C-alpha cells in the first residue's frame, strides 16, 4: 500500500466487502444451518473483493486450496474488473479474513456474529496456521501490564491497578469450553466477574480494547487465525495481545484423534516460516505491518456493532473501519437503498 490516500480508499473498499458478507449471512440468521451461513458470507466477500483495486493475497482464509472453494490460503484476488496494465500499478496487499466469525451465533440468531477482515502491506500479517492459540487481550490502558505466563490473579491485579479499579469491578471474557475450567475458576477466585461466550473470541477481544464495553480482558484458548486478526485491530486501537500456539490435546480438552499429529503440524509450521512453536507472540509479531486496515460489519447485534436490519426498501448495516496509517477509527452506519424514487428510507 503506497500512501495514505490509497489506504483510505482501500479501507472504504474493504468496508464494502464486509458489508456484503454481513448482509448475505444475516439473511440466513436463525435458520440453524451454520455451513450455509458461512458459505453465503464467503461467496459475497469473494465477489466484492475481486473488484478492489489491489493485488491481494489471502494469508488467513477458509482453508487450503483443496479444502475450500473460495478465499483459501494463498489465493490471489482483486482487480478483476480492471485491465492487466492497470492491475500492475495496484498495491500488493496481504489479507486475513473471517467472512463470518461466529457461524453458530448466526445460525442460532445469537449476538456478536460479525464479518471481518484485516489487511496490510505484503508480509504485514503473520501467516498463521488454522490451529489453536492461547491469548490474553487488553486495552491501551493495560498495555505492558500483563504477561501470558503470569498467574491469572497477578494479571487481574495489574489490570485493576492500571484502570484504577478493584478486581471485583473487572469483567473477563472467555470461551465456554471445558479446557477453560481452571481458568474460569482462577478468575472467580481472584474476585473478578466472568462472561462466558459460546463463540466469537475475535469480537470479544476487540471489545476488551474499547472503553465503554465493560469488558476488561479476553483470556483463553481460541483460533490462531482469529488471533492474527485481533492483533491487527490492536495495532489500530493501541491495545495489546499476547499469544502462544497450543498443540497439547490434554490442554485443549479434545481427543487426540480430532487434531492433526504434532509432527504434521510442525512440518506445516516450518513451511509457513514458523520455527519456534513455543514462541510468545506479541501484537507486532502477529501483525508487523506498518499500514494496517481493519474492517468489520455486524451480522447480529453485539457489544460493539449492531446487526443487519432489513426493511422494505433496503437494509442497514453498522460497521467499524480502522487504519494505522490515518490513525482513524470510524463507525459507519449505512443505509443501502433499494427500490425506486418512492422508496421509504428508515433511519
């Protein structure tokens, strides 16, 4: 990405991409078919993304080439409506996408489903494998005050001290998984409140970095790809994420047969340039780019974004677009008008 003007224009293009995915997946809300919800989001995101004036490459997507028909890792896209000569001048962009974060949430009509992506200059996002990652996420006031290896109580004390609160005023978000049984107990023993969520630790991590959401930290094990996209948001919000890849089936609380053998995972990690599987990643490790764009659109209502609203003459979306280059965070409320000149617009 060459300059702030280009970054600004791309941020608006990526806004369109997320809006399209959110609208299509919102049409399936509550129908109970998570695969279909994800499929329509992928298709919509792919279609609009190919109109963006860029030479894009997916570094985090729906899987490998043989596993997903659209938005697979390594897929190149963008500039499809332009000439070859024009495309040669477009910026090279690495993209991490989650067309529908919270597929179960959308399928059930629950809160906090979003369509989201992050983008950066070539090499600006870690090419993370689709495995598990232990994470701790905090906002700007608590940056530098937490340590992923420290006891939960110590981290909560430091967060409370930075925020000028008591520990029992804090709320920690955590995925409701059996692997987090001890973590949940440690948070409760320390005196903090906890909010267990069924899915969507990416949107939860962003909420932890935004004042006014009453979420003060995200802790626990979730997906590595979501960790990279969260890191991109943290770069824009001045928050912090610390993370480490997780391979141990016992720690994950899953049957060994349900996850790839460690030697196979290690071979894949090496092919992606990851040589130290025990490395603790910080925000800049996960999202080292200097020019990062983050965009997300609500599919269902959440702590940060409202879901898609449909009315007779169109639909209404609520999104957030953030960039490090322009140092801007925009909440975008868009009414998409359909119909003729007599259409009634709802605000």
